[in-house]
C-alpha cells in the first residue's frame, strides 16, 4: 500500500528507510525537518508491507525556465533488506502516475555518483542521464 505520510507518527515511521539514503539525519529531528520541507511543497510517500514502511519517496512539484513544471524526486529509497522485491518499482510507478494525474510531463531526480546500483535501477525504468549536477560548498 502506498500513501502519503501525513501525521507525525506516519512521518516518523519513514525514518528507518530514509536513514539508509540520508545517514546524516537524526531520528529526533526527522519529523521537524520534514515538516519544514513541507512548507516548500515537499511530500513524503511511503510504501508499507506487513505493517512497516519498506520504501519511501520525498518529492515536490517544481517549476523553472529550463523545464517548465516537473515532479522532482528528492529522495527515493527502499530498505536494503527489502530490495529486489519490486517495492522501489511500485513507488516509482506511483510517482509517475502522480505526475500524469497532475498533467506534468517530466519526472526529474538527482543521484549521487557513487550510487551505481540506483543508476542501473533508474535506467531500467526508462530514465536517461541528461545533465550534470554541480556543487560548490560555501562553508
């Protein structure tokens, strides 16, 4: 079952999954951080199996001059112990259906260079590598 995490309890239940992708996050600040992101349109979807969250996706609807309106996936992760069971594919299909329902013609995500397994997964789903993402730390 895929649904949005709306309550603090539902958001907190996504933390063990999200921590695999975002290990710098602390459990004590996770709900507060998600609530702050929601102000900017962030939504957190969760896929549950046997009563626990096994995959999660954070996304938002964005717009810019280069792309127009698009669905941007901030986070997409499945518990390592639950991979290769189709959960990630189900969640990805749900995101695509969400974009179609909103009449959005593009889904976009960034993926770290080290995540080669994720890249193979995205390419299997029909995504293409189309840009470079540059980063300049300012601290």
